[in-house]
C-alpha cells in the first residue's frame, strides 16, 4: 500500500466529515485505487482523533491471548468489528478481521 502523509489523510477525513461526498467519490477525486484507505482513516480518526492518522514507526504486536480475548469478547456480544476495535482501543477494525 502506498504511504500517504498525515496531512493528506486528515484532509480527506475532514472533507468526508464535512460531507456530502462519499468514500468512492473522494477516492476517485484524489486518485486512490480504492475507498478502503479512506474508510480506515475516517474510522481511526473517529476513534483516536489525529493520533489515529499518524504513521506508526514501530508495528504493534499483540499476544495470542490478547487476540483470543478480543475475538471471544466479540463473539459473546455479537459486536461488529468496529465496536470491538473501539472497546479494545485498537486503531483499525481490519486488524481483528485478519486474526
């Protein structure tokens, strides 16, 4: 995946939040290959504010037991990926989907 600056990500997030453009229209406007990164940035921004958009210098690692706890919690509550990410303070719901 291409690397985008924090300022660029915030610009797209703010434009999305001001509406009425959707993910697809913004992706097309800015030449992104898909709408997925924008959706992830918006979700991260809603959860963590500007901190959610910053590139990580070190990749976070999660223990097997933490992942199990997260997945078990999600299953027990019938929670969505986004709800689960918010409950555990994870920056992106897609992390859980990969587990």
